[in-house]
């Protein structure tokens, strides 16, 4: 059975949201990380470009494996193996260390992602079983710098942040966050206390803080155009790999 989707411009741009040039960069990243290496078994029935397209389409549309199989002319089992093999290879590149004297501003926030795996998720404030994923973006470029492994969605942002390993990554960089990160050492808004209204300068600081921090909320909105982050059916490390893959494709999509 022949598949419908091919690694051609019309299909790539329609089903992944990536321009062909960006998709070719994604393909090059996967190839350099060994995506076309020997698998120790039968040869793949799809060339590497179409396997990468399959993973991108899966992330963008969140179609089931039974739905993807006829689109690519293979079996649902092959779709599953391709996703499990190539998904981890789309991970974000480690953030470079800040240059001495560099003035760089990062923003961190957590987002809740519905996930079916109850070992990863917990009932949370969106009334669904979700996972809390901490994401750092660069305030100037809006690129995703790093994301942490998912934590149960009923955990507070400050608790997840401390346990995520991200504080080590941000050493030496200015990082801002919302009021949920009070006491973490990050730059948060001035807090209004009972009977003590904020001073005018503090109100102005908070307004500027909100204006800049809104960039991470817009980044979450763009990342969730990849519908796998609206209802992830993957188990175990599947959500972590999905977030990393989406972050990589998001960065390619908005890179100048």
C-alpha cells in the first residue's frame, strides 16, 4: 500500500507548520544524531525524510498511529517504532553558557499538559490529569532555551522548579518569573500586603514585569499548536520527548 504523505514542500508545510528549509534543518539534525544508523533488524520501509515527517506530523496533529499508518503506507506497529526511535533525537540542544559580560534575560514558567499516563500526571487545577512542565525562553528571541522533565500537575511551580535541575542551568543569567516562584531567588513581581498598598514605582515595575513575562505565555500558545501538547497519549518518557521535540520545531519555525 502506497502512502499519501511524502517529504515534499506541499505536505511538509501543510501538515507540520514548518517551511521546507526549516524541515531540512530538522532532517539534518536527526541524521547527525544517528537517526539513519543501523537499527539491528530489518531495513526501514520508509526513507529517513519520511520518518522524520511522520514524527513531525504526529506531534502537530496528534493523530493516532492507526490513522497515521495509511497516510504513510505502513503498519501502525511501524509508526510506533519510528516515533519511539526518532522522537528522542529531536531533543533541544543544550543552552550555551553566557558569554562574560553578556546581558541576557530569560523567562521561566510552568504549563499544564494533559497526559494519559497516571504515573506521570495528577489531577490538577484544569480538572484533568496533567503534568507540570517548566520551560525557559529567551526574552529577546522567544526561543525555548530548556525544558524540565514533567512533574505531577498538582505540584506548585516553585516546588517543581527547585527539583527540576534548571536552577543550575540559569546560574549567571537574569531570570524572571511570576509570583508563584516567590522565595526561589528569581525576579518576581512586588507583592501587595494587607494594609500596605504598593508604591507608584513598584506598580510601574510590576506593569513592566507583566509586559515582558507575557512572552512566555505566547510561547506556550504557539507550542500548543502542536496538538500532542493538548492531550499526550505517550507513556513513560514519551511526554518529555514530545515537549523537547515540539520545542525544537518551535525554535526552527520562528528562527530568523
